[in-house]
């Protein structure tokens, strides 16, 4: 790669700095101050977890300017761009859209032709395993960027301690910055093709936020594959809309791996099956049972998978393709072998 300073878009699915988005400002500071990279921030104006790679095609996407201040990054929103004021560190852009929308607009409308790398995250909670990855707005934004043939990294901080000690935020950023820089300098190849002349499309990085981050040697980092798992019920039925609304408000908008959300999910009430007296009522609220995904038995996890690494307390780095994977098949030698021969 060129020695030129990388031009980077930083986005996420947790929105601007706050209780449900505690990590984006810290990582921004490390990318700009420690690495000296040129980083533009384009993020959703509000929490957009569990939305995957969705685009809202019937909505007008409005944007505003955001001016983070130290030490936590919470700042002022402005309809118009303006000069920085005292203690403000940068001008960010908030869009009323999905993470994937933010990535695409940043690449093609705001900074067209200027971007080398899109970093999505750090997510407030893990995005390891197929069940989380296929639902993740964080990975969705990285996928959106890679489909525009731009290098992309999805980054997530797995919640292990509840609540997560703030003293672990800084060492998590330090490790994440090292991983990001290493991937940028040593970007891998994809022998099966890839969207950029044989390069890996994107990487999915998960860092468990544990006390091991405070150790001098930090966490072990492992190349991994995706743990192919599944989830079951994600919603609960309710007898009335008021109960469903109360249950929905009890859930953190940051998703089921955010601090406290596992307990909330078990305390939201509701009924698992509709009873005869509930006939005619179709009222449901988001109340996923994620116990088997967030805290699985180590023996049940495939060795070398991202879920296995996180369960070990290791950081996980998974190269993935911007596509739905296909089962392995033999190369085509005669197309007639692929033609269906069946009586209709």
C-alpha cells in the first residue's frame, strides 16, 4: 500500500455518543491522534441496531452536523455547518438513515472517490456468529461499503462484564487500533475472487471487553471462521398493547448483548403462546431469548470459530465475503450437468 495517510469513513449502528453508544468517540480519537489518519464520521442520528444492511428507499434522508466535545464526545447538533468552538474536536455528520445508508451516502455523495477504508463500529456488544452477523447493522454498513468496492472493517466490543467498567474502554480502543492498522497494512487475499481483484471483501472483528485487556500482553488475537448457529423466538405475545409497550421500553435499544439487556429480556413478562381468550389479538414485542448465543457451552462451539474465540476470551478476526455464502461445489465443466432433468 501507499505510504499516504489513509482516508477513512467511520460509521456505526449505535448513533452519536451517549449511553447506548459509548465507544465511537474514543475510537475516533485513537484513529486520528494515534495513527494520524484522516477520518470522516458519518453515523445514524439515532440507534439503528439489528437492522442489517437495510435501506429505507421510501424515506427522504436528512442530515445534520454534530460537534463532539471531550471527554465523552457528547456535543451539539446544528442544521448548518459552522466553525468549531472551544473544546469541540471535529465536525461529524448525522443522517436519518440506516448504517448501510450512511456508508453508501458517505462514499458516493459526501466524499466520492476520496475514501480508502470504511470502519463500522465499535458496536456496543458482540457481532460474532451467523445469528448476530446476519442481523447486525454494524456488519451491514461494512457490507454496504464493500459492495462499493471499498475496503471495510466491522468492529464490535463484546459485553462480558455487566456493566462494563469504563476503565476498559481505553485498552479496548488501543487493541482495536492495533488490529485495524495491521489489517490495513496486511490486507488479505481471497483466492475465490473478491470484489477488488482478489482482495478480502471485509473483516469482522470482535473484542471481548474483559479485565485481560489491562494485562501487558493484552488479549490473544485469533483468525476465525463464522460460527453457524441459529436463534429461535425473538418476540413475545402480549394480552394488550399497553403491556407490549411496557416490555418494549424495558429493552435497551442497543441490542441483546448490551449491558443489562439479558436480564431485561427475562423480566419483560408476556405470554409465549396465544390463549383462546386472546383470539383476535396480534400484539408482540421484541424480547429475544439469547442465552444460548451469548453464553454457550465451550464444548458446543466449533474450534476456530468466532463464537469459540470470544468464549475463550480472545479477540476474533474473521475475513468474510460480501455475499450470501454457497455450499462448496465442483467447478462447472459441462453446463448440461447443471440443467434440471425432471418431469414437471
